[in-house]
């Protein structure tokens, strides 16, 4: 099985005490991106990617970028920033999910490899 990153639309905003573990199957609105493809893209967009405000595992851990081997919570404003960085047709599904999250004011959860 190839290494993939899963991006899922959270139906509700994370609670202040909520922590997330790997469970992409819980969310019907999701897409997967191959690690090699995302790695190649991140190499070209490294500075911009690592400037996107996110949270690692819970709202108590503000960070920047993606937790490559963990869980990232992407807030709606950051979903737009991330979507604007995607420049390849290979990311069309992810771009659409990020756009939807921003429009509906919802978080995206990213599960790294």
C-alpha cells in the first residue's frame, strides 16, 4: 500500500480539549494524496507551506505547516492559504475540499503518513 496523506472535512469545529488520533475512516468527506507527490510539491513551496498557521493534534498546539507523520488541524482561514499554494492538477480534489472547508467555515484534519 502506498504512503498517503489523508485530508478530511471535520463536520464540527474541534473542541478546546479534544485531541485527535489517526481515524480518517470516521469522516466521509475526505481525499488522499500520495506522499511522493506531496513531498515533491512541498519541496517547491517549502517557505510558503511552513508559514501556514495550523494546530498539531489539538487546539492547544499552534504550529505552522503540516505534521508530516502526525495529525494537523487546518482552520478555515488556513485552508484558503493552503489551497492557494496548490498549483498542480494532481491536487484538484484536495483544492476542492479546502475551498469547501473555507466556504463552510470548517476545519480540515490532515493525517500524515
